[in-house]
């Protein structure tokens, strides 16, 4: 029954917009019909960021979050303190930022939480404090291993109301993409995607559209060979595994409505091939989902936004979408497990 | 050269070459002739075959109201006219297939329209979609419209393809090349040249003070050099050089939001680094109304950005919006050129 548990929400970098979008989302919980969550943060920081308008906070254990959610923002206090320096990231907050993530994962793996939802972090203050992971996602994979799970290959999915897109390569220079793409990488990424679409998204027979790399998917090799030499063999290998994959498709025509109706997720070869359509279709509502981990993790698809933190202009739309999707995925996992 | 306008001196004459007859081109031509938006902005001189055009009107459920004129004598009437080349018997059309017959029809109409514009009889050329394979059957060595025009009219200048969505233009530094070659082909000079050409073409279309955004190459525009150095070494310096030359240009910006920013903040153009960077966004934001415009020519040439749509040929369901937008853009450019008292 672990997945009926409330969602664990990390605070992210407290100098960014994480605290205020968490507060704003809770205040508008009825408007958005939000599922219950608890925030892993320092109560003093949250109170200070609530500003002049009063905020009802309940210091809780995860088990109490659901019962308190309607009248107070459930908050699980961290051991580490977070200093409130709005807009100015500080390495002194690294311990609290990391503790918030660690405890969300621990709670979810032990069944006290249904899923992990993370607010944005920035790399620099963490790096300055000795953190050595390329990003959030890699750290989460590390935590899964630390808790005794098999080594995982985390896969990033951008999930919006109209498109699910999975970039096969992510934060690397465009010039490196053709070198980083291998048939094996595409097959592994697609298999993890198909597996989570079945087990967590509740799609019995997921259909995967695989993009080409080059203009017009190479036009038969006239504009690059990768589509024929690397991507097509991956599509064929996936089909042999019984996965309904097709492609490589020209990237500029595979995202229009008629094309989107033919697949459940698009596998894209590089970051912007996935991000351009995801943001064009649903700028505020796109959610970052990490597939392939032994727990569910979603996050809003934006950064810390230090430049607007504390100014009251940050929008909680993407966090709201991340919370709702996390709940939906956790519920699906129960029904299909 | 003075551009040709209608008898009231207001609407430019625009040649509309009928494109590939096996797809939706015939019904698009018929819909353009019947379009009040087109009629308000331009006077069409349709080039093709009346029988094929009648077929298109029938598919679209329209009565065809267009007079035929003899070649070269367009006359002062206010309504659209057809130059009937009598060059294709409907019985010879294989619907939904690229054929030599279809390609020959399209090549003849397109050539005729370009010659009319070259002679100053019309102010601009538009055409309904062509099929590349059919064009190659009819015109061996056919590569794309730009090359075709260059050879036909023996032009030496560079022709630049723009994709236009509503009021935002997209130009790209590299186009039909493998993705692995993109980074190597970027240079400050190439980017600066594209900025200049885009600004020139925008001015020709009547935009007095063009404002441009330039996309980065890498994820998050390189994130300060974390994922690639091209933004710092090449694109940024090119933008700075353009700004120093007095252009209103900003960038490099992350490619996943640059079009949304351009649309929101009223920029006139986005310069992208590679084919799909612009094409994905443009086709997604406005698949039904995108226009391809060929700049750097003595007169505007515009066409809908979509293709021949063989799968829905003759069904009468083709959306004419992009074709209308193509004529409207050509009309705006021709009118701007006319107001300047020169050629486009």
C-alpha cells in the first residue's frame, strides 16, 4: 500500500523560487485539486518566505501529512538549517538542500512517501560545498544504489498534456551528440521508457516514435548516415524485443497533432529536439519525470530562477503539474504492481 | 522597374503558378481565387490549365469565377485572371503520385510566372506546393526552388530561404547538411552575413526597424560553456559585431524558448543554427499557416511551407490558410517595394 502515501516535496535551492512555488501551490490546493504532499524544509525559512500574508504550517511526520493538508502546509523539518538569502545562492545551504533530497528518497523507498517531487537546485553552490554529481538526476540514481538497488540508468522524460518526449542524449554539446549516440544507448533508453510507460503510466502497449538525427531523417543517407547506421538498427532491435517502436522519423514533422496521435512517447536524439516541441506545446505545464529509478520522481521543468526569487512573480504551474503527475504515477504503480 | 499594380493602383498583381497537380495544389489555387482575404490584398494572375483548375474548384466545392486572358495581355480588370497554358489534360493526371507529366506541368507554370515577374508584368510570384521527385523527372538536376530560379533567370546573387510564421521570420545558418557538420560550419562571418541578409529582406518587406533574436547551438545555449563553446567563441561575438554595426540583434538564446520569446516580444526574425532547430518550432506553432519566402531576388517569391499532401488529394479538405498567408506576404512585400518606388 506504500503508494497511497503522500508525496515528498524537496525544497530545492532556498535562494531560488522553490519555497515560494511550494507555498503558492499549497495555498491554491483546492483550485488545483492537489494531492497531499509534505515539504522537506526548514520551518523558519518557509515562514520567512511566506511574507506578510499568514501561512498555516504544521510540523508533521510523513504519516500525518495527509490529515493536515487541508488546513496547514505539512512540513517535515530538516536537521540542517537553511538561511534565507533570496536570489543569492549560498554554499552554506548545500547541506540542507541535499538532506531534503536524501530524506525524500529515503521516505519514498521505505513507503512513507508515494513519490519524490523535487524543486530546482543550482549546481554551483552545491559544487562549492563539495557535491560531485553532474546534476539532480545522477544524484538520485546514486541514492537508489546507496539504498541497495541495482545500478540504474536514469532516463529523463518531459511529460506534458500533449507530448511525452525522452531525449537520448541530454546535457552535452551538439557537436558531441553524433559521437555519443549508439544503437545500444537508444535501445536501452527506449526499453526503460517502454517499461515505465507500462508500469507507471498504465499504458499496456506503449508506442514509441523514434526521431532521426539529421534534417529529414537524413533523406536516405543524403544528409548524414546516423539515421540508417545507428538509429534504424535500434528501431529494428526494439521491434524484435516486442516493443512497438517505429522510425527514424523527420524531427520537424513528428510533433504535429496527427503525428502525435500515433505514439505514446517520442524518443529524441538530443536535448533541444525534445525540449523545443515540449516547450512550444506546453510551456508552463511540462513536467520532468525521471524514469528507470526504483522510485517515482517528478520535478517542474524550470530552474531556480534566482533573478525573480522573492518577487512574487514565479508561477507554480509546472510544480502543480509535477505534483499531480507524481500522484497519478504512484497510483498506477499500485494498480499494476 | 515599377511594379505592376491593378487599375486602382492599390493591389499588386501576383502571379500564382499552379503546382503539382497530383496533390492538393489544384484545390488550393481554386480556394485562393475565391478568398476574400487574397482579393483584398492582391490581384491574382493564375498560371496553369483551366481544366485542372476546374477540377480543383470542384474538389473544393467552389464555383470558379475567373476570366481567361491571352498570354502577356493581363488587362486592367479588377478581378483575378487566368493565363491558360492548356498544358495538362486532367485524364493524364495520376492522383497521389509524382509523375513526369505532373512535374512538367508544374515546371512550365512556375517558369512562366517567373518570366512574367522578370519582365515586370507582375510584382511577385506565388506557387502552390511542388513535388521534388516530380520536379526531378521534369527537370533533371533539379535541386530546390532557389537553384531552379537562379538558373532560369541567370541570377548570380545568393537566394535565401526564409520560413515565415505570422510576423516572425526564421532564417538558418546551415540547412540541409548532416548534424555532425553543423558546428564546423558555423563562423562569425557566416552568422553576420545571415543577420545582414535577414535585415535586408525584412526591410524589403516593409519592416522599417527589424529586431532579431539569434539562437544558440547547444542545450541551454551552452550554459556558460558547460555544454559547448560555440556560443562563447562564435555566436556571441557575431551578435556583438552586428550590434556594433547598428543592428538590433540579441542572443545567443536557448533554442527551446527563442521562438516563444520572439512571438511574445514582437521580434521580426529568429536566426537558427541548423535545420530542425527552427523547423520543429515553426511547424509546431503554425503547421497550418507557415510560409516559405525566397529572399534576395528582384521580386518576392512565396509558397506555403507544407507539401503536396498526396494523401488527401481531391478530398476538398486541404486547409488554404498557409497559401493565403503566402499571397498576403508577397503582397505586403510588393506593396512596400512599390511605395519605395523601386523593385523588391
